[in-house]
């Protein structure tokens, strides 16, 4: 005579569910995903130059110093 198992085996049931049942949710992973850290090969975020105005409201004007405002060169 074989001894009876202490825990009866659970029958494997492949229940497709009722047609109106919502989709079964995936169980949450035991280990939360690690946040993505910037690696050494990742480019640094581009910082905007404070001297450059990127506003689309105004027309972009190049920063040029007119030659008339420059001092006269010293005579030789």
C-alpha cells in the first residue's frame, strides 16, 4: 500500500473564461525594473545657449557689430 500524498495534486485547468470576462492581468514582476541610467556612451543633453534666442515670435537677427562703431585703428 502506498501512503497517500499530504497535498492532493491540483488539476491543471485551462479555462478560457467567460466571453464577458476581462483579460487576465499579467502578474507584476517581483523585481521592479531598474531606471535607465545614462551610460558613458550616451550623449549629454544639449543645453540651449542663453545668447541665442529661439523664440519663433521674433525674426532671428544675427549678432553683428557694425564696423562704424569700432574705434579707428591707430596710425602707423
